[in-house]
């Protein structure tokens, strides 16, 4: 298990930042592994910038996900790991949307548009929890 971060970046209009992943074509929020010697906040800011071109400031904790049934296949090194994902909220503070080797598209998306987008079940769970977090501040642990 390697800890990773996912970052739900929301602009002042309430739109969230999504990337279209190059490895599977699914839409997702930016994120990735926490490198050795790196804090989760530093990893979240770095991964968001690398995958989307957007600089962000972390604003809160949405949840921690450790479902042993959710295995993640890393195509870069062909490893398979159990999920251990820390999902954070953030706001943009600079940069411009830009693709990377990990993202073929980057866009700001209204929450009501999410059901029509292709994404992994686990990403849908994170975004559903984000809506709960917005409404009540409730966090997911598990």
C-alpha cells in the first residue's frame, strides 16, 4: 500500500477541476502517489500542477479511502496496489489549464455535468462525498 492523494479543486463559481487520464480515458480529479520525504499537502499541490497546470491551495480533508477490494494498477511500473487515498479540497491560486503526459484534457466542470462523464466507480464515490462535504462538512473515513 502506498499513500496517494486526490484533489478536488473548486473555483469561485463552484466548478471542479477534472482531467481526462491518458492511461484509461476516464475523467478524474488530479492526484497521485506521495513521494518519499514529501508531505500530503506538498504531494497534492505537486500532482495538481503536474497533471493540470493549476496551482492550488489545500483547504480541507474530504476523506480517506482504504477499500481492500479496490486495487490500482500503475501502468508506469506495472505495479498493483491496494487503495490508500487521501482526498483533499482545494482552491485555485494560479496557473492555466494544461495537459500533461498523464492528462489528455483538462477542464472546469459543473457538478451537474458529472453523471454524463466516463469515470471509475471509486472516483464517483469521492465526488459524491465531496458534495456531502460541501453540504455538511462530513468526512469519509474507511
